[in-house]
């Protein structure tokens, strides 16, 4: 029926993360379901499900993020950078990882 209406839907498999960046924030959606919907020549990307989180300003550099994580977790900038890589850039998760390491 959708094809008769000129609508095509194509699922995008194996999507692990969708990132939406604006001037003031960044929205990260982990493990989403993504579909490409084409209607009357217009393409729409539909993102659903998954786990969404907001991160700080989109313009923050990785070095600034590492400094912030380092100060919050009371570790070196190098340790913070590694934790940020491990957490996929999620500042809060990186801080949690570092604090858990300190208590174990």
C-alpha cells in the first residue's frame, strides 16, 4: 500500500549511534532503529528507539572535554582522555568509569 502512495521505506541495519549537533548541545542516540523514508521525492531519516542522552556544547574540543573529566574525576588529563575514548565521548560515563576505578 505504501508503494502505491509513492512511499518507500528502507531500514538501515547495524546502526550503533546517531549524533545530532546544534550550536548549543549534542544529542547522542545509542543503538537506534533507523529508516530512510522517501515520499514524493523527499527523503526523511527516521530515528527511533535506542537510548538518548544530551551532552554539553557541540563546539567543545576533545582536549576541553578531557580537562573537564580530569577535574571532576581528580585524575590526569591523559587518563581522562582514555576514559572518554572508552565511553565513546560521553563525559558523564567517562567520569563514572574513572571514579569506579579509584574505588576498586
